[in-house]
């Protein structure tokens, strides 16, 4: 059995980078929700915080949906 170690390393590196990116985007979404809740408790509105949270969570959902699309062969 012959392994292509370079390709394996590339897959591992890309997987790690995408995982870190998705976690960071999700954390930004949670931060947006916290800003929205903080502004709401102070009596104001924070449409920027809710927009930030919505966009970040939508991006995370898109990455997850794309991963499922790649895994499930019936979607191709």
C-alpha cells in the first residue's frame, strides 16, 4: 500500500483551517447575539448585532450544508 503523504498533509491542513474558520465565524455570531441582547437590556436596539449574528450563522449553515452535499452521493 502506497500513501501520498503530501495529499494527506494538504487534506489535514485544509480541514484544520476550515474548522478554525467555522469556529471563529460561529463565535462572531454569538458575539453579535450578545451585542443585540445587551442593547435590548439597555432599552435600545442593535440591528447591527442581529445582522452580524444572522450573517455569521448563515455562513456556518452554508458550510455545513456544503459538507453534507459533498458526503451524500444522492445529492450529486
